[in-house]
C-alpha cells in the first residue's frame, strides 16, 4: 500500500504514514458489525460515577448516550439513569452546603 499524501511505500497494516503522518484507510477500517457488538463502557462508568461525582456522571453518561445510538441502543438505559442520578446527586450535595 502507498501513502495517499506522500506516496511512500507502507506496510499493509499501517494506520498512519511514518513519513508524513497522514492517516491511512486502515484507521477507520473497524467493521460496522464489530462496533455494534461492543458494549458501552461509558454508560456503565457514568452510572457508577453519578453516585459519587455528579460531573463525571454527566460527562460519561452523555458520551454513553451518544455511543448508544451507534450500538443499537446498548447502554441507553444506563446512560439515561446516569444523567438523572447525577442531577439528583448534584442537588443533594449542593443542599449540604447551603
């Protein structure tokens, strides 16, 4: 395979050209079916973090919800729960200081 930017001869498994740094087609070559089979770890992380650190619950829950769209809805429930719980916990923690 050859680099589409500089024309250098590359290994067929190369992800980026070592000479110019441009990404090859292998960078985005993960088959769609494999991506759908993967779980949604961000959704679970958001759910767990939402109880202790609401900000992380919001961040990971949001990322998990975005990924759920690409993974046939896997993790959507955990993501929504993370966002709701993080919001509730935020107000619980805020009430302790007011």
